[in-house]
C-alpha cells in the first residue's frame, strides 16, 4: 500500500509538471550550434540571455590538443568568463575550435569564421539584434584573439596569458630535453625540422610575429608568476606591442603573485576586465 501511495504521488507530480505551460517571455538558453561562414564550419556554445538586443562576447579556449576535448573546453571557458563578467545581458559565444593534427595557427580560419558569423549572420539566424562584439581568450585562446585583432575590428579584445609567444625558444627547450615534449612542437619538427636548424617557420607562427597592426583596443592580462616559457618572452612581446605605430589602444595588466589563470583568480583581473568592456 505504501509503495502504491508513493507511486501515485510521483505520477501526480509528473502530470502537473508536464502540463505546466512554458513562459513565452523566457528566451534565455544555452545550446551547441554548428555555424558556417564562407564554407568554414565550427561548433560554438551559445549562452543567450533573456533579452534579444545583445552585446556579444566571443570566447576562445586554451590548448587541449585533442579534438574530443574541445567542446568541454569551450563550455569551461564560457563558464570561466561568465563567472567574472558583471553583466547578465551579454550573449556569450564560446568557440570549440579544432587543434588535433593542426600546426599552431592553422586553426585561425575556424576561429575567424566564428567571429564573422557573429558579426554578419548571428542576428538573422538567431532572431536577435547584435550591438557590440568583444573577443576574449585564455592562453592559446589569447593567442587566437590577438591574431584576430590584426585581421578584424571589434569593440575590444581581452587576452589572458596569450601564447605561445616564442615557439623557437619553447621548442628548443624541448629539443634539448629541458622540458617535456609537446605534440605542438613535435608537429612543427615533423614539418619544418628542428627549431635550431630551421627557426624561421617557428617564429612566423609565434605571437611575437603578430604585434601589429591591432584594429581594436586590447587588454593583455599576465600573471607574473606564470611559467618560465611564458615569462622569458613576455618583456620582449610587451615592448614590441608598445612600439606599434598603427595600433589602437593597448593596455597591460601585470598581476604579481599570480600565475597562468590570473584573470580568473585575482580580484583586480575581474575588475579591469569589466572596466575594459564597460568603457567601450
């Protein structure tokens, strides 16, 4: 008898829940969508607020190497940036750009397709109005948004711990056994030979080669306790960016006693991130 009463209560509750009418004013959602721009397709995670007139923050994840992890990385990146964003009225689009079997930088066309889709097609396909468009990325995602800023204008760009800054230095350390080998440097070596014997193609793919021209204002965030691979080239990168004569505004936030994830862990990172967006 007790089991029958419990079952009856459960079915009644289920019936009431299933008959509940959806709220037609609630248009917020999170979904994965395969977008296409100029014949290039890539998956994106869309986090849309309830409002239909939106500023958009396009996000790029850090290195995960294997493509069976990129969607998870896109979700994690979305949650990380949403966690420090003070606004609840922005739409976030996190790009699951591919990495596997690609040389560093060869995924730029996928990342670019997502940006151009947001700028030129998202409004029509999603039934919304897109106002401002911002870019943000962490680690390799910071590398991506910095490179995209040399190609297309947006309302602003935020790059946290962008890299790889200097693939010649990084891959030489692997070549000499000073740091563990990575798939990224291994793929470059298979294509071009060692960075000692043939450094130029390594440099051409390094972020040090993309310090001009920036088409939009950009905020670089760097924890000063990051890895030696990052910090070795950081002063050189900063100097090259500051020397640019045809760039928009460049801002640097260097955070003492903070590492690779400083934007998400240091209160000043969150403050300056929101200030940068608010002022634009």
